[in-house]
């Protein structure tokens, strides 16, 4: 059944910022692959985004553990709104910062900023 989703095996998937860089180097000329190498802050966010996506898609214990690990690895100030313990993911995403921006909105905004750099 999964063959229907990508019957010609054209999708390129990655599980981390490091894998993104590796795949870019594998498939693209160096001048273009460079665009897919992200700095530490963006790399941490990409890893967090993948882990959040996986948890929301699977809701498994393993994906929850990976999400907690990704949140714990966030160290850069650009990711500070996401640095918090995760109990219930819905509550976590609805939590606002001091300016009233929820983590869900901050996530979308940060995702756009990282995507624009690629």
C-alpha cells in the first residue's frame, strides 16, 4: 500500500539536519548543496521539527522519546520559545510567550525562516 504514495521512489526523506546536508551533497553539485547546510540554531530546529512531525504522525512511545530528546537539545536563543518540558503536546503548542505568541505560531514562523534560507 505504501508503494502508492511514492511509486517511482522519487521522494527524498531526511530525519535530521545532518541527513539533509548529507543528501544534498550526495545529489547536488557543491555550489547548490551548500545551501542545504544549516547553522547550529537552524539544525537544532530542523531536528525538533522532524521529531514533532513524527510524534504527531505516529503518537508512539519511541517518537515521544525522540521529541523530548530534540526539545532537550535546543540550546540556541532562536529556539528558546520551544525549550520547555513536554507533557501534553497540545498544551505545549498552545502555550504563549510573554508577547502572546503561541509555540504553534512561533513554530510556523521559524519553519518559514529556515525554509527561506534553503
